[in-house]
């Protein structure tokens, strides 16, 4: 099948144009939120907590703060793109065009990755002001930011297709993503949890995302790297297959 | 000769169970100006949505210049330009962006997109509004943008779903003239409208749809040979109440 590169590039340009209409919401808001986290954990709480694995507490929590914001950026960008295109019906422009389903999905994912990467880099720049911005493995760091944003971009695509109203868009964020990400090891190691809760950490994919990013930034890890990478690839592959199936059947898109 | 559009035994049933189109078949010859008439809810827009990919087809086949519009949808869609009844546009985008993006979806290069967009913006008298957001435009201007968008990739088959609904007389006349020019250049046009005068003036072939089926189809003059002309033929074919048909006779 011949790839419609210009068509794909056009979807990306359109979504980047939409993204740049709301720079405060897309970028400034998460940076301010991260700044507050960094200030509290760096200057207020951090000074009273002993080191974890030989690292200052701020250095320990920073990867979690970055990951929380990457997950949010990816999910919100994706749900917003897909849902608004349906809500305003301009998704029909792409449905009547010679675009493949894969091109439509990738066209949604690229702006998701861009927003996530810019958000992460901004937080690193803020953390640098507090002397806590270190990246030991740049390739590994990029893998975790891009990989996780793809996973949540695809999940957001599914929710964007499924949602019938604005409230449904927020349900997953409030009841699933936020709780799982907070208990996924942002602020603590697995060892700090009561023993009977350890299994919950191991079963939580956020734990692997945060742990992987933490390893790339400060070298601290609580789980085998290969396991986390495998979980990320598996989730991305499963989600992509689901989204492709939904597009090809027209779920949420076609009448 | 391969029809520009061939619909065979098309059926569309919505999830709710509503049968919107029921065993609808028709062929449109290349170069024809085809009027697609019917009362509200007859299945005109749903048929168009099935042809263009906005709706899934429950059963039946659709071919565009001999290309299967489901199995080979990407190739089939290259030939179609659609101006829908409802505005399906990113309302925060400008007229220029809307045309540029649509050209991009169809794989047109930057220079070609710009040239076509500039030509259409001038043709539809949109120059003064080219950089305004779609939501800032009046109803008539919005309609022009959507029509220009349908033409950006120079399609061979133009599908216009009530293109003159809500536009002023001047634009309507301009549009008629432009559509006649396009048809004279060889483009096939499928037009739905509730203005019988419009259909009478523009179309060479007419189909009347009622309850999801083609009730009557044929050359325009067939409709005028019937007593009461097109309006009476339309009312009879669409299954209007007898007293309504009788009222039209007086």
C-alpha cells in the first residue's frame, strides 16, 4: 500500500496548529504544576527526608513528576484531538479523503509525542534550577518518554472514540490514570509500602514506566529493565491493534 | 460506459434499527447533472454518506467510476468531492487552512494546493475573508467555503447535499452558473435540493427517493410530461398524501 505522506503530514500540521492555539493549557499549566511539586519536594519536604538509594529525595521524585505529566499530556492531547474532531464533525474531512486508518492513527500520535516531549523537557529545565536535572542515559530517557506517550496516546484515542460527552472524557483520567500513577512509585519505593501492597505495585504498569524513567535519569531501579520495556511494547502493540480495529470498523467515527 | 456512480441494492440500517436506505439502486452516467430528490428523512443524505464513507454500508455495493468504494475506498475517494448538508469543519480554522488541509489529505503538493486554493477563494469571492476563522463567517460565506473545499482536489464526481440551503439569491445564481460551467467541463454532479426550480434548471436526470428507495428515476423531461410538472411528479413519487397532491393541481 502506498503511504499518503502529504495526507499524514497534513493531519499532523492540523493538530499542531490546534495545539498551538492553547499553549497555556498545553504547556504552561503542567510546567507550573511541576514547579510546585519540585518546590515542595525539593525545598520543603525534601530537606526532611533522608536519601533514597544514595539520591536526594527531589532527584528520586523528579522522574515520577515528569512521568505524571507525560502521561497526562499524552492522554489529554489524544482524547481532545479525537473527541473534538467527532464533536465538530471535521473527522468527516479525513473519512472522505484517501487516507488509510494507520495514517489517521499516526497523525494523532505525532502531536501527542511532541506535546509530551516538550512538557518533559520543560520540567527538566525547571528542575535544573533546583540542581536536580540529570539524565544518565539519553536513549533510555527518550524511549520512556516517547514509548509511554504512545501508549497513552493510543489509550486516549480509544477513549476519544468511545466518549459520548465531555464528562466521559475525564472518567478514565480521574478514576484510573491519576490513582494508578500516584501509587506507581512517584513518591516512594516499593519497599516503603506495606508488604501486602507490593503485589499491587508489581501489577501496576505505571510502576514500570516511572521505574524505567528513574533508571534513565539517576540509575536507580527496583525492577528488571527488560520487563518494563516488554510491558511498554506489549501495551503499545495491544492498544495499536485495538485502535486499528476500531478505525476499520468505523466505531465512533462513522454513522 | 462505466457509470460515474453505481449504487446497487444499497441498504443502511442504523444501530437504533431505523432503516434509512432500503434496497436503493441507481446509476449516474459520467458527465450527468443528476438531481436527487426526496422529502426529509427519505434517505438522500444517508445514501451520500454511504457513498463517501461517512456511514458504513449494511449491504449492497457502491462503485465510483467502476472502483469499489468499500474494498478500494482510497482510490474511489480520490474521485469524489463532497459538500455536505451540515458544516463539518474545524470552526476555529481559517478559510485558507480549511482548503489547504483538505488538499493535503488528498495528497496535493504545497504549490498545487496554494494555486487551487487561491483560484477557488477568488472564484467564490472569499478573498476578504480568507484569513478569518470559519466561525466568524456568515451562513452564506460558510457555504461558499464548504463548496470550495469540495472542489480543492478537482474531483470528477461532485456531490452537493443541499448546497444552496440558506444562501441568498445572488449567491444561489452565482453558484448555479458555476456548477453549469463545471458540468460543461465534464464533471459529474449529484445534487440534492428542496428547491425544485433549482433541479429543473440544472439537472438532466432526476431520481425521487422515498422511504429509502428510488420511487422514480429518469430524464428530466419524463417528469415534465406528467400533469402538474415536476412538483406533482415529485409529490406522487414521494408518496405525499392525496389531498396534498390534489391541492397542487389547483
